[in-house]
């Protein structure tokens, strides 16, 4: 691929639209994925058919598996995806066959605060606009499958309220006796829309169904999205969909999607979405972009299937887990790796001087507002005070028995003295190495040192382990997470949370792992607590069951499953030239 690097670096969308993208079939063939295994979506993106896995069984010799996580971020993000893409490029620069595997972004954050999620500068995935918008339609398929189950549930409650047992027997069915006060299943939409968090259904008369309170979640928080990311094949997907608990009946027993006879139709809607998507980096490494569960609500990792395919075709698979090591990485280990059977060889922790200064007591970082001079000028005192957060995340990775490499994502305003403090702190905390990366401005060449460090770490002996045994009761698992990962002294449960957890254990779901819904802006449940909070009480305000995905997710603090738009959303700066089709403002 021909990429002309300029100084100053143009915007992400300008770089992406000026790149000479190779046909995706050509990129795939370099990795041994022949055209017969591809469903093309145009010439620059495709899906890999699952028949590839059947025809290429695991030989026992797999790729080195690298997870990229981060310290607790600022609201601006610290370049974790950029580092993930850059590391794959850096390994390619060293002559290694590398791929990256990341999530497909939600259009909610894309049009809200975060913007695109394809990486940045000269370390991004292309075509960038397609990546950040509809791609191959997987998110829409997830929304449709989820909302089909919601419509089926409401329709069943409506008809059961109108017709006798004999009528249902005549149809070859039986009444499910769904309790309208114990309906778990909400609806979803792939936008940030706070007005839909709570909704009243059934308004307008009895013909519109029973009157009840419910609401909407964002699509990437859907259990269906989590299932898509965790399924190992079509059979597994279908069975997981059937196990979804939609509601309870009047005797307190689960009503599943299988009971409602809707799971098969949901699987049909996902028949194409289950196949992993492939794109490419700016330096022509293969990039898997498949599934997008939120990291602060769901498990925050791209699909198991993408990793299984990637591990057959590469020397190195670089994947990314959502937010910090306390969030996506912990879930990567305790949920995703338990499902996939793949265990990482090394972990990269992305840090920035900006985020370290915030944790050292720097001024509040607000999207859309200019940064304080504390972040744009050398301030060694703030850096020294903030490195404890970096050390805490290194400690989290080490709890799982894995080697850590710190990637210091360099900004132009950083100084060598500031980087030196981060490097020294990282090594003191047990990281194998700490490397300054400049791939945003230099592509793979700027990540070559990081790639070398990761290669050394991945070839060292390690003993990866899970944080807790699944045999423990739900509250014991939560206690371990709160005290060992989040630094809390104890856990407090609301009445709603206690009631829900008791019910899930009574129903036989005590053996599921925990998927904590928690703020990404603090190691604690409170986004205002920066640095490394200790000695506090971790608050659990509710809990939900995701029996099909295979986890219970407690809800901590003020976390919401439907984000809202800021006062000045990102979409205000986006547009398209009607004559040329060129997009502006998407970054």
C-alpha cells in the first residue's frame, strides 16, 4: 500500500481516503485464505466463511496471542486501538506475519463523544468510514434479532391475556403464563439516546398489550451481541440464543427464547453476522473486525471466531480488550478465554503522559474543551503522582500470571523526562519492558521497538490463570473482583441487587462468571475517584442475567446501559461532499 507520510500529520479521515487500498481478496490470499472462503462486500472488505475453520483444523501450532489493554483512560481515550493496529504493523515491519482483531464500533459513540474507532494517524484500519459506520450490517442484525425476541414476548403476553388454554392447545402450544412484572428483556437501538432509557409500553388501549414499564439499551450492550462475540460456531450460537432468559413466569421459573420458539428465527437473522469481517491496515496487515460488546457493560472483546480464524493464519494475533486492565482485560481472561480455549502469551498496557497526569491530580479533562497547560507542558510532579495507576494495572495483569509490556503512546507535547518516569515506574512494578511508541505518526516503523519487546515477552514461559473459580457463589466472585482488582475494602449491595443475585442462584446460575458493569474512568465504581482508590466500599445497585452469553452482570455505581449524547456531539462536525462522496469530520 502506498502511504505518503506528511508533517504535520493530516486528519485520520484524510489519511484513510488518500490511501491506495489493495483488494481484500489479495490481502486474504497472502495469509492463506483463498477466495472460495470469502463473501465479498465490495472489493475492500469481506467475511470469512466458517467453513475455513472446518477445513483448517487446529494443528497444535498456533500463533502467539497478544492482548492490548490500557491504564484508566481520560474521556479522550489513550490510543489503545491505534497501538493495537500499530503493533500489528510493527510486527509486520520486522517481517512477521501478524493480524489484529478488534471490535466493530457502535454508531452511538461514533456520533457522540468518541468518534471513530479504527485507530488513528498512520496506524488505522481501512476503509475507515465503512469500519465506523454500517460495515457489513452486523450491528443491525443484532438489533433485529434482539428486538424480534422483545416483540415476540410482548405479543405472547397480549395473546395469553385474551385467549383460553384450550385455544392454545388447539394451536399446538401451551400458555407460558409470563409475569409482566418480571420481564427482563428490553429493546435496543445502536444510538446514544437517553430519552429511551425508560419507556412505558401498551399505551392506547388493551389492543396494544399489557401496560408495563421497560426501556432501551444500546445495541452493543445487548446479550445477543455478547453471544455473537462468544459463539464458537453456528450450533453454539443457536443454543446460546435458546438459553436467553427473557422473563419469569408466574411461578418464578425462567421463560427462555427457546420456550417462546423465537430462538430459531433470531439465529436466521444472524446467519451472516456470525462470519468474521476482514479489512486491512494501512500497511496491508489483515484486520479482523467482528462483534462489538461494550467494555463497561458487556465483556468488551471482539469475537472468539475471529481469533480462532486468525490463529490459523498468522504468527502473531494482536487483539484488544475494552478500556483498562480492570475492565476488558479481566473479562477477556475470565469470560472470553474460558470460552475460546485460547490463552494470551503477553499483554500490552497502553499509557499516556496525559492520563498519568490526570491521575496525579491534574485538572479535569472534558471532551470538546481545550486541555489545561498542565497536560501540554512538562510537569514532572503530576507524572510522579500519577504513575500509581499504571502500577496498579501492571499488578492486575500479573495477577493473571502474564508478562506485561508498557506502550507509552507518545504525544508531541510529551518530554523525555516525563517518559523516563513512566519507564522507571513500569519496570519497578514488574513490567518486562516499557517502550515509547510513535506509530500514530510513523506507522509500523514507529512501533518496531514495541514489537520487539512484545516478541521477547511472548516467548518467555508464563502460567496464565483465571482470577476465580466458577464454583464460588456469585457474591464471592464479586468480592474477589472488588478487592483484588478494584482495590475496594468491601462490597455493598442494594436490595434490588441482593434480590436479583438470590434469584439467579436459586434458578441455577451461580456457576456463571461475573461481567461487571462499571465506569471505565476509575478503578472504582465512582468516575470521580482517580489514581488508585483504596479502602472504599464498592457499590452494587442491581444485577442482570445473561444466561445465553453465559454470565451475570452486576451494575455498579451510576453506570447506564443506554448512553446519552453530549451538548456538542461529534456528528455536528461531520459531513459528506455530495459531488465527490468524500467524508469530513469522522475521526
